């Protein structure tokens, strides 16, 4: 039962990481591509961390919460780095697709 | 117990050399007093030991230093040592008093006394060493410290050149001496004097004896200014006169003849010794005496006279007879006394009249009768007039030359040469006195001469009194000192028998007396005829400048060295890297040649994940190279390499290394970003296709050979040292994290070295960066200006709470390091990165306002803490850096472990933070324009 649960979360995390990487490669412009890695770092890593918490809590004696610290750091830093990337892109006036939403607000 | 005073006698001036430098803040007299007190105490300690030595004892002090190499702190006090130590300390004391009044207001007196004490310590070390290698160390130290003393007036070109000349020649001789002593130790099987002096037959029968002798003599002759190395000595006269009085009477140049005396029992007595030593001594004796007469410079005359007297002493030792050695030792004493007083008198004359030119200095008797009297006594002693001390040893010298038979039918050469030298000695002594103090009136002197300050004359008076006392009552004054010194010279021990010699002034009418009479009469005659002789000398000898010749040859040698260096080192980094890699390839290839590549073991299985990682690594390395001209892109590729490496560490169960690699990777990227900021973003294409081809070939060869090596190692069975560490980590080092225990305990000394190097490198980088002016790029390659917002608000705000969080992580890593992945190095890097983030996000000014850390001090504190922790184990009688640990229990907290290794680790932690931030913060400062820094404040 536990194994199925752990596998599920690992698969979910891996799927998000795959989708994020896929998007990073395939999306047409920088602003769109920026979405890819943010999915991978938040949802992808998140899924794996939940899997890890369940696995180690059930195998060890105590509740394993180290992983939450990883989440905390990631939640603090990932948005900031995405923000910085976007700022840089705007400053450099990178080319964007016609279809990109809100492109005229920039 | 008494012998334990010996190291103290040397250490007093050695460590005390700083005292006068500090005391100068309390005034010049305080500085002089501190120097005098130190040498006075050392002299007092020495005097307490003298009775024992006179009673026939040889005091030995021994402390193992590097026994495996035969180098020990072994000291020895015998008769010869007592004699020299007395001269060094006694005359040193007088020179200190004299220099107090000689040096002018503008001369930095503290530094003078500092150098003088350093030199004194080095000389004491030479004469008190039992171990020959130890003696050599002090010997080199005398060369170095005399360089500082001769070049004391560093604003004067002649002083600098004279100092350099002396250092080059005596230093070169020191190298020969090193080789000679190594040979001597090889032959006799020990570097201890007691052994060497006792194995005379072994040494002289050995086929290497001639080479050994020549090398050792080269050392002695360069130091004692023997022909053809004599020319450095006159140029050393550019030193202040107290220095000349000290170096050229009792110390520096006497080190060479001391060596002859010291090794006399082991080396002397052979035919080779006689021809080399006596021959050199004779040539030097005559050459020096002749040239001394024709010098117009007062100190120049004394310099050549010194050369001549050193030649005399060398000649005496060269005779190889016990009586010759006795006379040599006796003349060492007498020469030291009268030459020191003469130099001091010359210094007084120079000081009070402003010139040393004997063509201008005339008739000073009327202005300074007191000084003149003193100088006359000393000069009479130098000339060898009866009732003065110089007469006694000169008489012995004359007698010895008569009783020698090595030369067979040419035996008359020695006494004739000796008498001739005596004639010249009398002539230049008369010239010294008559030209300066009589002979008409002074000719436009810069100053009106007068008597010097009272205390400037005291040292001269003491020395002159000694000249007379020794000269008139030799048996009551110098006899015991001479007997014990001569006995230890001749026999190597104090107790041995000495041949009969008589110290009486009057020996009846004999041949030596006749030689003395001829010398005095002939000298007077030559002085009367001096004007004709000067003219003849000027016509016969064109001025020959040995120094210019030497300098020219030196230039030439330096030129050769430069050209050779330029062949290898042309300033191109590519060239160096090529040479380095190519030689590595050659070494590997030559090592692998002929041996089977694969070992008996089958290759291990390769799984898909490892393969994928290896491919990623290779691919990113290749793309880094391919895109190296687009620098930012290459940098990102490079970070991929680092990332894959750290993942590989995780895979092979080395979380410590993975953590370290990750943090090092981050610091490196920041560092490179900072540097790249100043560089164009595109590298121009610089290499020709040919060169790229060559480099490619080289790269393939290097990579291939590493792969082959790895393959060869992996397919062979081998025992790693890892098992030892695994087994002993917990029991021996008290930690279950083997990597950390290796770093702080098993290999703690390595780590200490690495941390020190890290600190030095960081400080070096800061020094290079200080005052650097770089052109600041205002836009990127495409001409787009930098963003106006320097410190984006979101980044700045978010990074601040990150700091305490990161610090908690660092402390956690640090504390658990001994048993779990972590440790001081990683914790230091994590802290450094967290702090760097503050610099990046909020600016240098903002950060420094809130954090007053001096990174240089932090680095130093870290290194010191690590080093001191190691010292701590000495206090408990364990070897350096032995870790100790214990388990303690506290209520509430439970059981925990404390290890001294943690203190060491703390030192590493601090040093890593300090040096990382030192480099990054200083590089970062460069990238911020000065005015923006001001604005921010």
C-alpha cells in the first residue's frame, strides 16, 4: 500500500519534471518557456518530496520532515529566480510570439 | 646544565634583534642600551663557562632536530669557541658603544643595532656549532646579515653594490662549502665535529679528500677575502665604519680562518693542504700588503691591510704544523684587537674632519692629539714593533716560516716572502700615522677637525690598552686563552698536548729578530721613497677594477639565464599548459610502455544511469570547448560539468564531496561572472588551424592516457588505504564520517597547509586588485545598457530572510560534520555563499554597513585557530595535531561528543569564509563605480 502511494507521488513528480523540460525545449518564445522550469521545480520536486516524506516516515522510527525544509527553500528561491529571469528578458526586449497573451502590456 | 647556556647565548642576540628596533621609540640612547645589554648578558653568561673550558673541558649541548638527515641543534664550546665568542661579544659591545656616537641623526639607529645583533647571533652560531650543517646555516646567515650591514646606507649606490658584491661572493663560497661539508659528512659518516675531527686518517686517505678540501677551502677563502676573491672586501668599506670595525677585525672575515682552524685537525697536514692554503695565504699576504701602501683612502689602506693579515693567518694554518696553528690563533687575537681600534680611529678621523683622503689629511696631531696617540699605538702593533701585541705573533710567524721543509730547495721562499710582507706592513703603518697626523698642514678639509665625543674614544682606549698589555705582559694576559684555543685547534680537543712555545718578548738575538729589524728598517726606507714608488706604481700598473670585471661577468651570466628562461617561459599560458600536458603524456606513455594494458580482473558492469551520466559529462565538456568563444554560454556549459560531477559523487556514496562540489561550483560561477563582466562577451578567434590541430592531438593523447591509466588500474587487484581509514576512523579519530576524520585528523596537517595556502592566495589576489583601474563596460556586446535598477527589490527583500536560514544550515552541517556528511569546509562555503547573496542582492555599501567583518583578520584567525589546535596536543605530550575526544552527558541534552578536531574544523570554517569573501567582495567592489558607492552611502 505504502509502496503504491510512494510510487504514485514519484511518478507525478517525474511527470511534471518531464512536462516542464518538454516545455522548455518546445515552447516558441522566452516568456512561454519560462513556464516550463517553474512547473518542474515546484510541482515536480514537490511530488518527489511528498513521496520521500512518506517513504522515510514509514521506514524510520520518526516522522521525516527534513524534506519540508527543501520545499521551503525552493518556494522562497524559485519564484525569485523566475522573476529575475523575466526582468532580464524585459530589459533586453526579447522577441515574443504574436500569440503570447498580455504581450502588449509589457 | 652549564652547556644549556650555549643556546641562550646565541638566542639572546638572535631574538633580541627586534629589541633595539622597538626601543628606538624611546630614543637613540635607549636603543643602544638595549643592544648593549643583550650582548653584555650574553658575554656574562659566556664568562661563567670560561673556567670550565680553561680547565680542559669541552661543553656539548645537543637537541635532536632532524636526526634522520644528520642535522641536530648541537652546540660546542671549546677553547677555539671561547676565543671567538669572546672576540665577537667583546668587540661587539665596544662597537655598539662606538656606533652610538658615530651614527648621525638621520641614520635609523634601531635598524642598525637590529642588524648588528642579528649578525652577532649568526657569528656566535658559526663558532659555537658542533653540527657542521648547523654551522653552515649560521654561515649563510652571516652572509645575509652582513649584506644588510654593508648596505646599511641604502641610499648610496656604492654601499648597495658593495653589499651585493660581498653577498654574491661569500654566498657563492657558501654553496661550495655546503658541497664540501656534505662530502666531509659522507666520508666520516657524521656531521658532528667530535666525530669528524677524530677521523683524520679516514678523511685524508679517502679518494674524495681533494674535492672535499677544495670545496671547503673555497668557502673559507671567499669569506676571508683570500686571493683571488679578495676584491669584495675593499668595496665593503662603503659600510658605516662601526660595521667595518666589526666585520673586518673580529668577525665576518675571521669566519673563514675560523673554519681553517676548526677543521685543522681533520684536513691539515697533507701536501695538498700546504700548497693550496699556504700558497693562497702567501699570495694574499704579499698582494694585500703591497696594495695597502698605495691606497689614498684611509679605510682602503686598512681594507688591504686586513686582506694581507688574513693572508698571513691563512699561511700560518697552511703550514700544517702545530706551532703554525698556535701562531695563527695568536695572530687572530692580535689582529682583531689592533684592527678594530684602527678602524675606529679611522672612523673618528673621517667623522671629525669629513674626509678619508690621506692626500688631504695632514697634520691632524695639532687638532686631535689624543686620538693620534691611540692610533699610533695601534698602528705600531699592526707594523709589528716590539712591545706591542702584533710583534709577538709576527715573531712567531717569522720563526715558523724558517722551520719548514715542504718546498725543498725553495725553502728560502717563505721567509723572504714573509720579510717582504713585513717591510710593506711597516711602510703602510708609517704612512697611516705620518700622512695623517704629521706631514704638514691639512689641505682644504670639509670641516675643522677636533677631538670626538668622550665616549667615542673609550672603545679605542680599551682596545689600545689591550694591545699594550698583551704586547708587554703576554704571559699574564693572553696566555691561558691562547693555550686553550690553540690546544683545541691543534688537537680538536682542549686537553691534548701542545708543542712548546714561548710568549716572551725577548728571545735573544736570532733570525726572526733579524727579519723584524729588516722589516722595520726596510719599511721606513720605502716610506721615505714613497713618492718615487707611487709614480712607479702608477706607471707599471694600470688601474685594474676587479669589481667592474666581476659585474660584467655577472651581467653576462644573468643574460644567459634570461635567454634560457625565455626559451621555456615566453609569457604564453598556452605554451605552459602545452608543455605541462605534453610532459604528463610522455611520462604516462613511458611508464606504460611494454606492460600489458589490461589486468587480470574483468571490467565491471556498466548500468544505463552511469552511462547516461558519463555521456552527459562528456557532452557538456565538449560543448564547453566548442562554444568557448561565447563566454557566457560556455560558463553555463561548464556549470553542467560541475553538476554532473556532484551527481556522480552522490551516486558513488560520497555525499560530503557532492555537497562540497556543489558549493564550490556556485562560488566559482559567481567568481567567473564577476571576472567576465570586465571581459568582452565574445572571444576573438586567435588560434590558427594548425595550432588547433596540435592542441586537439594533445588533448586526445592526454585524455586517452588518463583513460588507459584508469582502465589499467581498474582491471588490476589492489589494496586501497581506504580500509585502514574505515577501520580506524571511529576508534582513532572519534568520528564516523570517514571523510571528515581524514580531513581533520588523519590528514590534518595537509588540511592545515591547504587552508594556509587558501588564505595566502586570497590575500595575494586582494593585493593584486588593490588600486587596479579597469575600464567599466557600460553596455553589453549589442550596445544595450545595463538595467537601471541596480538591486531589484524582490531579490533584495527575499534574500534577507535567507541569510539566517542558510546560517542555521551551515551550523548544522558544521556540528554534525564529524559523524555525518558535513564539516567545516562545506559549512564555510555555504556561509560564504549566503553572505555573497547579500552583496549581490543589496550592494556592497548596504552589506558593509551592517556587517563589520575584516575578512583578512577572519582568515588569519581561522588559520591561527587551526594551527593552535594542533599545538594544543603538544601540551599533553602527543604529536602535533593529535585529536582527542570524549563523550559527555548533560541533563536534558543527553549524550554528546566533543572532539578537539571540531576546533580545528572551526578554524577551517573561518578561513574558508574569510578567504572566499575576501576574493569575491574585492572583485565585486571593482565592478561598482566609485561614485555609485558614494551615492549608496
